[in-house]
C-alpha cells in the first residue's frame, strides 16, 4: 500500500521505474561522449592527429554544443512532446560518432563533438523533465537520481573501452549506444502533463493508469489537479520577462540557475574530461587508465547508492554534505600539487591524487550530481518550465564550457594547485548558497513547491 494521500491509494511503481530507466539510457549516451576525451585525447596527440591546443578545442566543443541546444530543446519538448524530442536526439548522437569514425582532421572532430554537445545538452533538459512528470512524489527523488547514475555508467563505459581499445574501435562500440537507447525508449508513452496540455484527457488518464496501475482510483482527481494547475498557468504568458514577474518564478530561477552554476564550478567536468591527464601528471604509482577506471567505478557505485538513500534525508542536507566534502577533497588535491610544485615529497604522497578524486566523486554523486537535476524538474511552474529549464541547463553548459576550456590554461598559467584551490573556494560559497537560497522540495507536490516559493 502506497500512501500518496489520505485515501491510501494502491499504486504500482514498476512501470515508472522502467520508464525512468529507458529514458536514462540517453544519459548513458551522454556520459559516454563526455568522457570520450579522457582516453582518446592522449592517443590522438601521440599520433599527431591533434596538437595540445586543438585538444582543448575538442574538449570544449561538447559544452558549447550543449549550450546552443539548451533553450531550443525546452521549446521542442513543449511543441512536439517529450518522447518525440528525446527520440530525435538519437540523430545528433549518431552524427557525432559517424564523423569521428570518418575523422580526417581536427575540424571534423570539432564538428562531431559539437553535435555530441547538442544531443547531450538537449538530453539534460528533456530527460529530467520526462522523469519528473511521470513519477509520483514519493519516488520522484529516486527516479530523478537515475539520470546522474546512468551518466556515470556512460562515463565508466568510455574509461573501460579506452583502456583496451584504440580510439577508432572504442568509438565504433560507443556508436551502438544510441541504437540501444532508441530501441528501449521507443515504446514509452508521453507524459500525462503534456497530454493534458494538449487536451487529450482520455489518453492522459490511460497513461496515468499505465504508470500508477489499473487499480489506481485517483486518476481522475489527479488529472483534474494537473488540468487546473495547467489552465491557471496558461493564463499567463511565457517569455523571458515572465521568469522574473512573480516571487515564485524569481526564486525558482535563482535556485535552478545557481545550483547549476555551482555544480559545474565544482570542477566536475574538468575532472571527467581530463582524468587521464590529471593522473598522468600526478603519479607514476598507478597508470592513468587504471586510475580512470577506478574513478569511473566509484562514481557509478556512488550514484547507485545515492538512488537508494536520496529519499531518506532532505535535498538540502545532501547538497551541503556534498559541497563541504568536495571542498575538502579539492583542497587536498590542491595541496598535493602544491607540495610537488615545491619539490616536497614523502612516502605515500603519490596515492593522494587518487584518494582525493575518489572521495571527491563520492561526495559529488551524493549531492551535487543528482540533486540539481531533481530540483530543476520540481521547481518551475508549468508556464515557465520549458524556458526556465532551458535557461538552467544553458547556464550549466556555459559554465562547463568555461571550466573545460580554461582548466588546462589555468593549470599552465597558475599551476594545478591554484586551480584546485579556486574550485575549493567556490564550493565553500556554494554551501552558503544552498543554505540561504535553495528551497526544500523533498516529498512535496509540484503545487506545494510553488506555494513554498511564493512565501
């Protein structure tokens, strides 16, 4: 018996989990393109296919493409539906892999990674939106965590394949992932929220019973609530100005954009994109490939654990624990490079980078990995959801682009120790931001969250 309301309605959650898994296979595709640079860039530089400067451009083209796609993705999801838009992302994923396999120079790689970024950025808008709209409040947190967990699975797949295959055959195998995703997600229904928006109440009721179970007796009541909420929202216009016309919208946008800013300026994509390079410059004790695989395994396990525990405490608790833990790890990593830069060494120092990044990944996966995507799917009112979600994701990728492009430059100009100290300082500010700005959304309906934001 699932207590969703005072009537103790029996619901079935299995199909919600299946749908969340199927759409999150798109996150596997996303994770695989994000981590592709880590094992491949050293190979391409060794074969003189890329220079160091060109490698930096290749690394930054994914967040640049994602930045371009973020706002249009939300619009397309509103116009054509969540499922059609998500399935359409298979095309840019495949264009990326085809161009990489046909690679005849840096420019083709730039274009390939740009298309990968378009697919990844749009997926980060649409998949959390889909999950948030099909899931009931009691498991929305767990299902929302799937997205980050499956990104980690994609990252690990690139690390593993990169350790055993050259860049061509690694890319060839990864090119199969979009086909697998499409085959699984093709059979998933549209969200009840979108169907209600289109006036398809009968179909929306069928879908709601599909996700909640045929014995779900509150389908009509839930649909009426959704319909009432949407009608109230549609009375308002939806443009950039409307993001700031009400107290609730302003607080939601500040929270969504702010949390995405701190997620990226934790340095996570710099660590993922350049894991091999970081370990290559840090220590000879463990090979870069093995270190990357260890990090990928830890990241996946941590993301899985976060799915299991995410509903046991408040969202803000996990965010604060995550930011404090990452700050300590970044300080430790900065200290390692500071000591080596100063020619200070002692027994056991070589293991510090691996330990720091492993615990950094654990803390990231507990909070700042999954929670921002969950919060983003919960915060925004329907009339601004597409635009606000696109803005938040655009902020995320703009910051990712800035971090991945400047990370190697900062390492050269300031030193790795100063770079990691800067990330540490930013995460300390992020802790304060979470405490003062982010609203608590755990266990709240979308309507209740809007009421909290309006206070």
